[in-house]
């Protein structure tokens, strides 16, 4: 990663934030209202999602590129491993599921099953949960996080996804469906209200695969960065914003590596950010909350919410 590239990434994210959120904050429009412990009790801590993950979670905002498919197959032991595709985050889920299935077959996987879940009744079907439970590789595809969450939240399929990471499987979330993986999810302004999943600052409960985090990803993540920043600030939680090119890999111990693109980390404090002011880690204070830009090759300690350059040691083991 060249210094000039890092500078461009920092400048790009900073410009988005300044246009969307800085002026309201200077007028006192955004304040941290809810401590982290309150948010944790309201979500994943109660639902026992803060688990020791043995598997790997791939967040691929840029889609299922060929090199990523090869890495996913290698991560689960090769072509004889079992794969399951869950394309529930799209209205045309049958077509999407077939597209992902053919992609895996093209690279040599011999056992690929599509689990089509469009309703909550289907998501509670023991056969659907069993198919996911038997898979070494799970692909979560589609483009509408709210559609996915409404279908599988608090069902056997959701529990199977969480259990898959605990037992050591690899889960790949593709495109905007990444946003469902966090403990909290910020729906679009025109999303249908869901009182059961409602949380602070207009947030909805996500799947909790990433405890105590909110994630924004996909082609419109940059446009939503102001809303994400405001929600994270108001709710007192931490957020990750992946640009349209990003691939973030989260492994056991809650250590994440940025494989492509850049990730904007929102939250934390001055000490975690490496001191005051903008430094070599791309940290900048903004309304009392620190933002950090992590480019390709850099890592994030998701437990402590610290961005580390290549070669740095990540010490935390769990959130």
C-alpha cells in the first residue's frame, strides 16, 4: 500500500463525512446517548451471539470474484467439501442461487446445494437448517438485507448460520447482504417498519455474526456514510463502512484483514486511534468520535476496534 493511496482513501472518506455530518455535529445535533453495554444487552448478548468463532467470515462488497471463489474453496479443504447457497436477500432468489451455484461448480466444487428461503415458515424448516448445518462453505448472496432479515431473523436458519461459524465453517456474505451480518443494521429510509427488531437510533437487529457492530456495504455504502455515522454516534455503537471494492476477512479471534478496497471504522476513542489528530493510521477526531481508514493489507482488531498497519500484532482474542 503506497502512502499516496492511503492519503487518497483518507481524503475520500473524510470528504464524505464532512459533507454529510460535520456541520450538524458542530451545531450540537449529534450526541452519544446510549452506552455500549445497553446496546449489547438489547441485542447479541441476550441472544448469545457473542461466541468464540472458529470459522471465517468473508465480507465481499465487490461480489464473488474468481480469485475469491478459489480462496473460499481452498479454505474449506478443496472441491470435495460441501457448499450451501442461501440467496434469500434478493427477490429473484432462484436465479441468484443458480448463479452462485454455477460459479462454485465451475471452479470444481462437487457438492453445492441451494437453500431457497422466502418465508419464515421455510426458514424454520428443519431440512433447510440441516442443509446449512452440513455445509463447509455457506454463501449468503443477494442485494436486500431487510428482505433477508425479515425472512430468517429468529429462525432455525439464522441459528444454523451462527452455529456454522462456531463449528468452523466458512461463510461468505456478498454485496449488500453484508449489512445483515452485524448485530445492528441501518435500514433504508423507505424500509417497512419492523417493531420487533427495532433498536436505538432507527437501527434494526441484524444476525449478530459480528457482535456489537453495524456494517454498511455495497455500491451505496459511500452515499449512506452520513446516516451510518449519525446512527452509530447516537446509539453509542461501532460501525464499519465498506466501499464497493472492499473484501474484509474476519477470522477466529475477531481479527479482520482488509483484502481489497478500503474500510472506514467509526467509533472508539483517542487512545485506540493512536493519539489525537490525523496520524499514519488515518485517524481523525470528528464530533468526539474517531474515524479510521483501513486500506488493503491493513487489519482491524474488532474487539478493541483498532486499525493496524501491515506487520502489527493483534492481541485481542474475542469481543
